[in-house]
C-alpha cells in the first residue's frame, strides 16, 4: 500500500510539474501554435518582392520561415520601387527579429544556392519563389521534385 501510494504521488507530481518545465511555445496553448503544427517555409529570392512576401508570411501564426536562399547578401533598393534594403542578410534579420519574442532560439539557415537549401533542409514543407521571372519554372520544378509545395507568382500577366 505504501509503495503504490509513493508511486502514485511520484507519477502525479511528474505529470503536474511537466508543463512548468517545458516552455510555453513548445506545447502550444492560448494564442500559441505548437511547432509540430507549423508549416516550415523556405524563401528563394530575398529581393524586394521576396522581402514583401516574407513580411506577409510572418503575419501567419501557423507558418515558420526556417531558410532563405539568395546569392545576394545585401541589396540597396532605396532608389527603386521597393524603397528599402533587401537581400539575404536584411531579410534574415527581419525574420529572426520577428520570431525572437515567441521562439528565442529561432535561427534562419542561409544559402547562396537554392539547390543546396532544397537538399539540406529536409524539414521544409514549402518554398516561396520570389526570383526574377526567367528562373521561376526551373526553381519551381526542382522544388516540386524535392517534394515541396511551391508558391510562385507567375509573371505572365505582366509580360505576355
């Protein structure tokens, strides 16, 4: 009787104490989506449109940007339509700053070549193709062959 009572108390205290040890962002809860229910996204192209697409994705609670591929580390687009800074480093900083509050250790993997990203980032569920028009088909086909969902804005409506 005593050993079963001790066993019961030990198990009960372990179960009650478990949620207080694990951080809130791991288990989910009110207004927090647990990591296993998030869609892991890779960004291909971090220029003006890529930065805009990334900013729109960060508004979604069930999306998590985990990788960015772009050969340019920095673009000064202040003289152009987007009037901002873009490239892999500014977009990575924007994403990490956004997720820092909810997930303190969130890091975005950086790649100069999107093919390397598709090969190494096996946890990606989807990619966003925000590259110049002439590379959309090539990137989208390789991403789909890697079993990734693809979001790509077709340029046909502007260039036909």
